[in-house]
C-alpha cells in the first residue's frame, strides 16, 4: 500500500453540495418571540408618558403609564 492510498482512505468523504444535499438546521435561539410584544408595549408606555398628555393632569396618568412601562420592561 502506498502513502497516497493511505492518506486518501483516511479522509472522510465530502458531502454533496447540490440542492438535494441535506441542509443543517440553523441553531435555535433561546429568545421567546412573545416577549417582544410585551417589550414593545412597555416601551410605548414609557414613550407616551414622556411625550403625550394622558388624561387630566389631576389623574397623574403620565406617571402611572411610565411606572407601568418600566415594570413591564424590567419584568420581561
């Protein structure tokens, strides 16, 4: 047996690259997509608290919306 035969036999076979080749699945992230919606709501609450007049001033809705947004964001 020659050295070339030994090297070639010890190498693994190359997988096919065509469209019929099995594609490995991409790694799944551990991120929960449902939480993105909750985060968006919390960010909107905080932004509205800073930029919009929410209700009459005596009700303090801006303060409540800001606290609710921060609580949601840091909870999720």
